[in-house]
C-alpha cells in the first residue's frame, strides 16, 4: 500500500465553507499547497479572506458539478477532501432537487476523477445516514439504518449522503479506488452560521441579542456536539493513515445533551435569563420534516485506527462561538 504524502497539494471541495476553511488553515500551517473549489452558495469568502493573498492557496469559484474543472484540479493535486454538499434542514426543505443532484452527482464527479488519476479521497458523510434511532445508545458504523417515508423530505438528504457512501464503496470494490469515509456528527465552532438551521450559532445569536430562543419540537432530542478543530484533526488523521483505506468512521464527541439543556447552557454562558418558545416542526418548515430523537456516535473505531478523540468539551465550544460573535459585533459597531 502506497504511503500518503505529508507535504504536497490538497484539493478541498467546499473549502470556503465552515469546516473546509478550518481544514484549509490546518493544511497550510503544515506546508501543504491548498486548492479550494467552492461555488460560494453556502460557503463564504469571509471564511477564507485571510488566505486569499497567500501564494500556496488557490480559490476556484465553480461548481463540483463542473466536470472539466474538477478534472483539472484533481489531476494537479495529490489528495482530495470532498466536503462540498448541500447542508442544513432549511435548504433540504426549500431546495430538495438541488440537494439530491448536488450531493449525489457532485460526489460521482469527484469519485470518477479521483479514480481516473489514482488519487486518494476522503468523503465527508453525515450521521443523518443512520436515520431515526429511537433508543439512546451510541451508533456504530455497521448499524442498520432506520428511515421514515419518502414523503418526509429530511430523508432525501440522508439518502443522498448514503448514496455518496455506496458510490465510494462501489468504486473501491470495482475500480480499487483509494478512499475513506468520515461520518460527521454535529460539528460546531467559529464561522458556522445559523442561516440554514444550525442550532448552536442560532441559539447563541438569539441569546446575545436578548431574544426569545425558539426550540423546535419539545427540546428532549439529544445530540453530541464536536468542535471543528477536533473534526479537522480527525479528517487529516484519516486521510494521512493508509490503513483507513476503504473504511467508514464516525467523527463526533460523546458529550451528550438535550436541545433544551443546550439552550440553558448557552444562556448561562452568555449571562442572561431568557424565555424559550417551543415550536412544532411543521410550523417551522412545513410538512415533510421529521426530527431524529437521538444521535450519539460510537468512536472506538476511529480511536483504534488513528488514536483520535475530541479534546474540547461543550463548554469550550460554546465559549469559542460566543467569543467570535462578540468580536464580530464589536468590529461592526
């Protein structure tokens, strides 16, 4: 098995996004030359503005659906981090066709070019592929998936990401493609926007503004939130370890909290006492959205493979996002 280069050229699709921009910074700090492909639909120039003048950083504003562009970029790079995807519950509801086409066809394009040029690729997947598990237990990579009906639009996103995994596995089996899949569980931290329904930045902004915090459902849903810096360490570790080839790994924390408990923790960190407004999902997004009751990752597999575990707890995550939001408000004043 070939070794993974330690200091060459990396392509990040979706590299102007929340996670991609942090990954780009990490790679640049270690001497990589970084190419970013992003159509800036959900990514933002502000995430990478501090990198644009660097000679070892290259931004290509285009779609992952553009075969010629992807072909050229994959050819000139040594490894590919495929992070580009439609994300966020609101976009899934409002643009279901765009969600399905971008996620599945975009991944197909990337995998085809990586196979053509024999390049190692990391596919960023999601905990959504597990579906709606009702029991409070950690989810393992080989667990069965439990989905609702096709009339519930949330499952369109889950299915599209599951097809991404199936495509990678098929390329590996049929074409011997060198790949690894990372299933991300609720990544949070600085630069994440609440625009598309991300709960932590949304709650924090409302708390800082002294507004009532809207909680979708009854707030008893449980989630585990992982700091983006820890996630970036995991992605790089998986990419840079040859023995992870062809495998799927959960990437997330074990710090479980209810959504109501999260809201209460954020209010305490901000130092305010605000009201909570419990809103049914169909009033927020209309028909076609179900929420998953519980999502907790089993992370034994990734720990054994690369020695990875999260280093930052939920209090540190909340503190980092609050500090960023306050700094941005100060700059805007």
